[in-house]
C-alpha cells in the first residue's frame, strides 16, 4: 500500500476506525498494540515499526491528539481533511 487510507469498521452502530501510518507495507501484521490514550492505540509490526493507529473512541479523539501520538516515532502528521469523516 503506497498511500494512507482510513478504514472504518462499525461495531454495534459505532465507528471505531483504523488509520495505517504511514503506508502499511503489503502483508504487514500487527505484533503489538500500545494504548496512547484519548481513544487512540498505536499498532506496531514485529520489528517495532508503527504501522497503524486504532481510533477506538472517535467521539473524543482529535486530529491534534493523533499527531501528538504520531510525532515521537517520526510518522508524518495527518492533515485535518482525512480526519473529517470521524469528526462529523
């Protein structure tokens, strides 16, 4: 996968989402997940590379909080436009 995408899965009528970051390599699998707080969880592959962010509480998570989570591992920040469907 060359570009980021937002994958939204509805569970019991509520949309938790997952945002691969940066672009998830083909066949990448989540080996560990770290709770980042504010409705965000960071997914890592077996080498410790961040490959996704789970948005478990889209009603409270913000794009600003997401970017705070993405900055330490050096992942490109998310612009507000891709976040807009979750903010709605």
